[in-house]
């Protein structure tokens, strides 16, 4: 048992170290081209919105302010049967900006459900050869669209950027660090040619690649619709790019409370069932670290504390480096709190995942 526990912790430290080395060595990704304004392609931005009255205004305000030729930019908002003021707020922008369109989603298309159903229907009316996808609780950066388009080259089907959480309060601060760390981890694996997924609130896909899959209406439903599309696009022979560039970093609103956060994590874990086996090995190593550490504590406290210290050191240095790289002021207290937050959230998520309770996402149950 002790040898197995030590082996798990060693593997965990190796993954952490790989992540740190790749993060420091890689830096920001640079686009393969810089397309001039007159040559930029026509694009459509697809946004699914359901009961998003608190976020949709800021989302659209950032979209209409994009540094992209307005006559080539179409913003399509799918109102997914909202029962708050979402539709009213969207209409205010529709009346003010000619390139903003609201589409009320009332039926189901093929196999699609939820967000996938909205995107499937928006794609049917989208214009241009590129579809950019984001969420209603996202604020895109000014050069987001231009930057994603500049990363495309022949046989690239999807370009996916990086999203971070921003908000006030302890829970929001912890989510910010959590997203920063794990988005960095996904990028590191992609950089060593272990593909993960596209980021569903920060991605672009060619119309050709999307249509090759038959669209969401012909893709088996998943609560993690971004991964399903990513998987199908790669099966069709297209390459994908996951990258981090200052001009394409989007900001997400944090989960407002613990219950919403746990539902989000349950959704991710539910969708993660479809990931390749090697990702489940990685998840298992990450999820088993504290159990392995507890086993070691009963045998040799000093030995266990050394492993814990190494974990905290590499993890903190990685997050510190990522924050400095993004011009975010690092705070040591938050980094130390993050470890306790991660442990507590992991235990709560495991409990929440295994209890026989349906996943509640946007007041729909799956």
C-alpha cells in the first residue's frame, strides 16, 4: 500500500513539474499570420442565452465593441426560453446595432439538447466561413475575433483560446486561480501533443469543419457539447489548436454560490466520461493525491510532509508565473488558501457526483 501511495504522489509531482516547465518554456502563442482588415473573412458569433439577465448586457456590449469590420461581423444570440428579462435586454441591442440578431429557440433540432440545440439552430442561419462561439456570461477581449481568425491555417478546424474567471469575494478569487491553473494544465498537455478539448466559451470553428460533423443536430448529445464537437471534428481529420494569447483571453463570471459551482463540476465530470482513457488516468492521479498522502501520514509523517511541501511549492510557482505573465498581481495568501479550497471542493464534488441526483444546468435536468 505504501509503495502504491508513494507512486501515485510521485506521478502527481511529475505532472506538476511538466506543467511548470512547459508553462515557463512556452510563453504566449503567436498567430501564424496577421490578416489585414480588407482581407478578414465574414464571421458569425454564436451565443446561447438562458436566464442570463445579469450577464447578457455586458456580453453583447463587448461583442459589439470587437475590433473587427462591422459589416463582416454578425452577432447571433439564441434566447433559449428565458423567463427573466434576457429577451428584453437582447432586444435593446438589436434595436441599436444592425449586426445583432436575436433568435428565439422554441423547438428541438435532431439529437441536440440545451446549449447544443441553440448552437445547432444558430449555425443554420449563420453567415461567413467561420463560427465563433462564446457564452452569455463571458466578456470577450477587444481583439478576440481577429486573434482567433489569425491562428487558422490549412486543415485547422478549431482554434480555442483561454478563459479566466473574474469577480469579487473569496469564492470568485478561488475560481480565478482554479481556472488559471487548470487551463494552463490543459494547454501544457496540448503542447506535448496530448489533445484535451476545446473551450466552449472561447472557440472558433470553420464552417466546413462544423458541417462535416453534420452539426450538433447529428452529434450524440452531451452536457459538455464543446468536447463532443471537438472530438467529431478531429475524427473528420481536422487539426485543432489550443492556445493562450493576451488578445484572446476572455473573462467569465464566477459561479455565484457553492451549489452552482458543484453543478458546474458535476456537469464537467459527467461529460468527462467520454474523454480518452489517458485523461482518466490523469484525473485519477490528481484525485488520489490527498488519499495517498493520508496513507503516508500514518507510516511516516516527515516523508508525507516533504511530498506536500513539494506539491505546494511547484503548484504555487506555476500559478505565480502564470499570474505574472498575464500582468496579474499575485498574492501569497490566496495561493495558500487555494490548497484548502481545492481539497474541500474535491471532496464536495466527489460526494455531489455520486449521490443519485440529476444534474441541474440552467434549470434543466439531465
